[in-house]
């Protein structure tokens, strides 16, 4: 899984990246972000109503044709974590609403369908926690409908003891159990954890990974877990601290 923004470096389709990601039997998932990366949520150029009203149709059609011709199945994850406040497509920022989000999503999907990009699978991926946590921002309000979504995704992290304002140290079940129950009620599609990782402050990261895998086998709708293997806000990498990486081989039989 990788990220491409609609403005700046990486804004155009890169067939070589898709081919590289698909090599070795992997399934490529592209997170498609309508913003200028690093510009924050207040980017009115990318307001959801503008996407929904067709102002980006030419750009979207170029992508539809490029992904159609990629020669492999591509999982496309546009406008993720829409129930948060940190992206321009968030439903409570930038003049947006959940209805705008659904209209924008359906516009994108409609253009891809019109141009016969039948190899593209659509991953709808809210944050596990609604931010802000209020009735007009529940992730269910952003769901565009069964006909527009192929995979129900969800993102969430164990931020560790150093980030208590993000929940502190939480197990995989603490992060995802409630969100997955809510997803199960939305539609019949497979569920993916589209982003997750753990910090190492306040607990044993290797044990957290083992707990994740042990919990996952008891979640029948869960088909995939994508690890965010980046040293970013915290050191999310699977190799840090030493000894963590081996825990990924502990899938229960």
C-alpha cells in the first residue's frame, strides 16, 4: 500500500509503481488523496462539493483509464479517514458534510465505471475512532452504499504511553473491536485493517503484534491487515525495537 496526492509529486498515475507492487503475487492498494500533501485540512480547492460537482472529472478520468490499463487488480482507497479532522476531505472541515463525501465518492466510482475500469476494487476506510466523537460525524454517515464499496477498511493505531491524548497504550482489540462490529452492520463486504501499527512506549510491541494476530483469527470478516511500516509520528516500523519483527511469524494455527 502506498499514497498518491492529487497535487504535486506523485499526482499522476505511475504504471511502473503498480507493476512493482503487484510483483511477487502481492495485491497493490493505492491510497488516493485529494490534497496538496502537507497543506493541512483547510484547502478549499479540494472541497468535497467541488469533487462531487465534477470540477476534477478530467483528472479522475485520466486515472480511471490508467488503472484500467494496469493489467492487474488494483485496490483503490480514496479519501480515507474522512471521519477525522486532519484532511481536506474530512466531513467536519473545509466546508464539507457527510453528504458531500458520499456524493464525491459516487462521482469517482461512476467515472471509473463509465470508463470500464472493472479491475479496480474500491476500499472505503474510516478511522476507527470518530474525531470529533459526535452524532453528526459517525463514520456510518459517510458510507456511500453497498453498490459503491468492495472492501470495508478501517485505520487505527496503538499510540503508546507517550501519546495519552490519543488513547495511550491500547491492544489491537481495544483499537478495532467496536469499529469492526460497526462495519459488520454496514454491508456484507470483507473487512480489512487498512492501516495499523504500534508504538513501543508503555508496553511490549512484540507482544502487541502477537496479540493482534491472535485476535484476528477470531474475527471472521477480517481478511487483511496492512502494517504502516514507517518511522513517522512514532516509530511504527515492524523492525523496531529489535525482536519485534519475529512476532509477525506467530500467526496461530
